[in-house]
C-alpha cells in the first residue's frame, strides 16, 4: 500500500535525510587508496550514533554492516571488510538511517584517486540520470516519467540500466510501495501526488545489464565484470515540485 506523509512526518524525514547527507559527506574524504572498507563502515556508524540516529541497514534482513560499500563491478550491497581501496577504483557508498522512526536513504559513487575517463563519464551520466529522474517527480506525473527520463539518458550515452533493482517508497519502513523502475515497461505506474516520498536510485553499467549475486548472499555484481555506478536521493513530492531530503544543509 502506498502511504502519503503528513507535514509532521516530512519534517522528521528531512532530519533523517540531512543526517544521511552529512554522513556521506564525511565519508568522501576518507575514500582514499589504502583505506579499508570496514573503516568507512565504522566511521558511518559512529557518526550516526552521535546524531541520535541508528544505521538503517545493520541487521536489516540479516545484513551484517551499517554501510553498503560496493567497489568497481559491485553494483550494490557490497559488505565492508578488509578490502583496501586502490588507485583507480570507484566505490558506491549506500547509506541509510532511522531517526525518530523514519528512514533516510542515499548513495554516491566516489572515484579513488585518478580514475579512467570512461569510468568517470559513467559516474557523471549516472548522477545526471538521478537528477533528470528527480525533475519528473512532480504531482500529476506517473512513475514511468521518472523511469523514462533515467533510461533515455543512460542509453543515449551507451550505458545499460540494471533492471532487476530499482528505487522504492520510503518512510517508517526502508522499502515501501511503490517500486520505482529505472526503465520503462508497459505500465505507467501510479500518478504521483504530494506527500509521496521516494528513494530514486539509478544503477548504470559500463557493459551489459546482466547481474548476479555472490555467495555471501548480498553483493550484487555485473555478470561481465565491468564497472557499475549508483547514485540515490530520498525525494518528497510536494505541491511546489520535488524536494530532495538527503541533501546537506547549505
């Protein structure tokens, strides 16, 4: 069931989103060659607790960490561990918090040192897809308007869109209805209206769109081993248009 948020609920979700944005901003300078992904996880959890929030992913359906740290060909749900980042890597930092019972969720993909131009372009286009999707998150539009904006921009640059995964409603639960596809199907999806809150998250691959899950049961990788990028914001549909809740203050 799709739920619309009240003004009071949106106020809390703004705070949750701000905390997510602050954590991701804090993590960026630590994304350096030689840093272990478990160190990023530790920082994220410590900083979240300082802000009177809790990591949303830890323990969610059995996930063992606070941060999803996905490197290179890892699309999403990479588990932090002893892996050291290397020059030329990219890492997707996907993070969520629970604050006063409500969730915030966002992701950025960060280059480590000097990265190949074709991979930097993948990151640029993926982030552009996110904002083009957000532009369509207005009252009266359908979910397919978001999907179409993302898919058209991705494919016009020669990238493939991951089809098995997508965005979602968000609120008291991390994953609420509706699912927000990053590509167009036969249906138009629901018509958006004020109070709807969505996590939009395009995932683009440098190669083919096929993915698989590793034996850890979590880490999703590209089937061809080519890099993947992931950007995400939590967005509220308002009468004035889309409001990005996971954008840092200022």
